[in-house]
């Protein structure tokens, strides 16, 4: 491409000669493409699903243990280790705080 002409004032035009770029070819309508969706579940996700199913059958309250402790408290034979209870509470709290 060659630019010719005088340098002019603002707003003046300069002559331009040379080949003109070809315009982009017209695009044809897109042809439909068959697509399928697929889902892949990792082994870890399958393991989580199995664990959740297993836990669904476990009660939140273990009635037999609660009844045993209640009986010990009624007969004044329940003497838990305070340090062990405190350590367990702290471990449980820290595990909840540091969950991702």
C-alpha cells in the first residue's frame, strides 16, 4: 500500500492508493451439530455418596448409650473424666473451625 499526497491541515484528506483488502467471505448458516451431555463422577464422590447412605440409617441419638449413662447418673455411679471430656470438646470444636 502506498500513501501519497501532501500533509495538510487538520481535517484534510490524503490520497491513498494500492490494493484494497478483500472483504471477509460471507459465512454460511451454521449446520446443527449433535451434542451429548455426559457426567463423570469421581471415585471420591462415589465414596461420599455411599458414606452418606450408610449414615442415613444411623440415628442421631444412640438411645442405648444415653439410657446407660442416665442409669449411672441416677445411681450416682457416673464419674466421667473431666479432662477427657474437656479435651474431646476442644478437639470437636477445632475440627469444626478448621473444616474447608
